[in-house]
């Protein structure tokens, strides 16, 4: 009985912004199934919905002042899964474009893998800095993937996505070395240099 009560309390602790993040997390495997069946149009619209929830949960968290480290982790997990599913969709529906441009795609992908390895080695989990560059990168990635799925490739947007992704990942790596312990909600490298949380840890 006590265990059940504890689970109920934990369940109630999640706020509305968290549940939008949960939507992206739970939607990911269903999107993969849709990719498997080759339903491009359905996949594209549902992927658009997932990206939309990312905008909504961030807005609600700030508006209602319900930001938290847990919410940042859930948001990051939802973002990463949505991005992975988006690229799986591109491999299925736009394989020719991916095969022609894989060298460019590999650069930010390899950097991202390095960043994840460093983060897990240092913190035991992925980062959730949510820098301005990370937000810009997420918007450009979403715009490119959705535009490609609905209308076809736009190369200036593709190269912008690659460039911003590289710069953003390098900043994330620098931030990992700046912060001895895991933190959430870091605006960027310059801002982090005077972050009291970082200074206080030393």
C-alpha cells in the first residue's frame, strides 16, 4: 500500500511541460513503425507534431515557471529521440539525398558521438545545457528535415544545419569541461564563465 502511494505521488509530480516531453519520447517507436510501413505523409505530419510539442513544452515551462533539472533531462531525451527518428525517416524516404551528402552529415554526427561519450564518462548521463545555440540548431534541424520530407531539399538550409550543428556541439564539449558536475540551463559558453553554479563548485 505504501509503495502504491509513493508511485502515485511520483506520478503526480510531473507537470504539464513534462508530459509534452513524454509525448515525444513515447511517439518515437510508433514513428519508427510508420517508417517501416513506408507511410511518408503520415510520418511527416506526426513528426511535425512531435517537433511542435518541443516548442510548446519549452514555452509552458518558462511561462508557468516550472523549469527543473528533471524537465530539462526529459526535454533533451525527447529532442534526441525525435532527431534520431527524423534521420531514420530521411534514410527511408530520402536515401538518395543522404547517400549523396553523407560526408557532410558525418562531421556533426561524429562530433555529437564524441560529446555524448565525454558527457557519459563525466556525468553518467547526457547533458541538458539547453544553450541558445542548441535551441537554434534544433530549430534549423527541424526546419530542414520537415522541408525535405514535405517539399524536397534546400541546400542552403542543409549547410546551415551542418554548420550550426558543428559549432553547437563544440560549445557543448567546452561546457562539459567547464562544469565539474552536471547542471541544466546554461545559456552559452560566455555566460557560463560567470555562472555562480560553476564558480561555487570549485
